C-alpha cells in the first residue's frame, strides 16, 4: 500500500495537535478590535466596526480625543450614523467632533461610575481638567 499511496500522491500522517491547529477558527463574531495589541497609548477592546482608530494625519477624521498620555490626539473615523467602540484611554481632557451629528462618550471622572458625555456636532467638549469640574478622566466608550 505504501508504494501505491506514494504513486498517487497520498501520504498518510498521524493525527496530531498540528492538524487541529490547521482547522479554521470559529465564525462566531466576538467584536474584538483586530490587531489592537499593535496600537500603543490607547486600549481598543471591541466594537461593531463603524468606529475605527486612525492616524490623525489621515483624511476623514471624525473624532479627536486629547489625553495627557500623548502629545498628539487619538483620532477615530466614524462610518455611518450608528456605531460603538469600547476603549480604555486614561487622562482624557478634551474631544473634538468633526461630524455633523453629536457623538457620545462614556467617561469616568476620578474613578467614579461611568457617565455619558455628549460631544456636540462640529464642536469641542472639555472634560476633567479640560473643564470646570477638573479631575482625571478615563474614556471607556465612543458611541453614535
């Protein structure tokens, strides 16, 4: 059988862990942010794909978020009128919305339970030390 199998290009291999690793992964969507580990300064956790992290030099920046953790803002692109992205960004002090609709952000001031903030259409919003309330703000989610 061995010579015949080799003649027709069939090679029998024992089942192994390597064969299992070659199996396709589950097609169930968990909405985790792709390649999030390659992005520094902000933790991108999960979303629906309608809000994505982009470089601030790119066209079509929808939302810029300023944080004391970086000298440049963190920028996001919004595709469509709905979407969400769960993020973790510390020491946020301001938002700039470039869209013609309001953008929501969930923030936590000084470790308090998370609250919603609305960044008006085509406008700025100061939070924490960027506003009259002062304090440290962690951004937890962007939603439109």
